[in-house]
């Protein structure tokens, strides 16, 4: 299945990859980085899937991962990803993220694009 990435997704992904700067699981920079673009080989991983609009653009829900770690936490060891998120956010923060993931949020890609472009300094 091909994931559709719109401009708001791309700007938000850039923010997450720049924020983390490396794979948060293995702490390596991917080998396919281009000089001056240290985030090329990183992916934006959503703990709660991109289908949940309420946490799709929530920085607490996302982490920069290399391809291998994204595959591993995304399908092989979800429990390890959950344990990482609890450690990263604390018990209360993880519970609040879980609550936000269960809420309904109206889709507004124009507003998200404006917001993340401004945050990224574009």
C-alpha cells in the first residue's frame, strides 16, 4: 500500500526528523545521508497511526527512525515501542497521548501546512 504524503505531512515529517536528528532507537544516522541534509534517511514514525487525525501532527506521537527500526517497531515489536514511549513521555504523558488519540479532530491540512512551515522557518 502506497502512503499518500501531502505537503502538511512533509513539513511535519521534516520537523520531527530535524528535532530528533538521528534514529531514536539505534542512535545512528542512516548511511544514505547527503552532506547538508542529515535527515534524508530518517522516517517519521507515528506511534498511533497516521489515520488518527487527532495525533497525526502531534510531536509526542512521533519519532525519527531509520528504515530498519521503523519496520521493527512498526510491526515486529510494538510492545518495545510502547515501552519506549512510556519512558520518553512518562506514564502520565503516555496516558494523555492515548487519550488524545481517541478523540475526534477535524481534518484541516491547510492550517497544518501553515503551522509546520512557520515552525520549520519557511
